[in-house]
C-alpha cells in the first residue's frame, strides 16, 4: 500500500508539472492556440489590388509562411453581391475559428485560391505553389497585383497569377481573356466568353503548424469590404 501511494504521488506530481506551462500561459494572458494576423490591409486602388503585410506575423515561431488570395468570378452583379453577403456573414460567424470559415468558403461558396504561372523561362504552365505571396521577413510590406496585366510584384520579381479553373496551361487560365471563361468553370458563374466580369476576393495569412501538422489561416479580409463597391473588369 505505501509503495502504491508513492507511485500515485509521483504520477500526480508529473501530471501537474506537465500542466504548469499551460496554467502559466493562461494566467499571463498568452494565447494557448496557434494564431495568425490578417493582412494589415487589402484594398483595390482603381488599377491594383494591394495587400499590406502585418509584421506581427513574423514572430520567430516559423508558423507564418505568407499570404493567400481567394476569389470568385461572376458575370452577373447580383450573383456577386449575394455571394459577398454570404461570405461576410460566414466570416462574422467564424471569427473565432478561421479554419472553419475557410472550409465553408471553399466548399459552400466555391471560392478558389489564386495560382501562379511557372517562373521557369519558356514555361506556360500553371503551378500550385503555396503560399501565393511568400513572406520570410519584414523587409517588404506591400504587394501589388496589376489588374491590367495580372502581374504581382513579389520582392522585386514580377509573377503572373492564374485562375484556378482546372487548366494546366496558362493560356487557358488567364484572368483577362474572355475565351477562357466557360459556363462550367469551377471558379466562375456565368455564360461562355462574357464581355466583363465581377470579382469578389479575400486574403488570409497562411501558415503551417509543425505541432499539429496542419494548415493554419487568419481571419479573412475582403475586397470589396461592403456590398456597395465591386471590382469589375472588361475582358479582352
């Protein structure tokens, strides 16, 4: 019996020692879950989409990898408006669970992640490289996407973005070519070859957890931020 009591006391001591960091973190007001900050800002300037980096994401943990931009294209204004309303409501409902918002946005509202054209000279292939905007430090805090050329200025290099419509060849995934728009495209709602389209976008910080071996997202920030304003563009 005394031997059992000693073993039990050792077990209790180990248990409370293991929990001590958790209690200390809670008592000091530190977060007990992995967390990313949304982009500092995400705006449409009239010709560019501009994402501003939040330097608090660079915190030495290695969790943060960069930013992703998600989008949905529409021929009809009301369809764009209704999707934006639904997305904003989802974001409000899932403020405490950004990953749950991402699941709903992707599977319920069919948002798609922007992709890149391969940077290899002579290549015209679409590549699935994460994140779209890699950020390793705080040396650059502004990233602009030209809405005329669909070129991103990433750390001094120009990278062309592509639609995530299932096409592997860049000429079939060009945002600006009307011939690339088909009624059965997974990122677009409308008829074939429209003259112009509306786009709803949101950006999130993206990370990967070495603890849970899972992707981590911040809360989203939208363009447009209300139903009054839309990014629309004419197609070639």
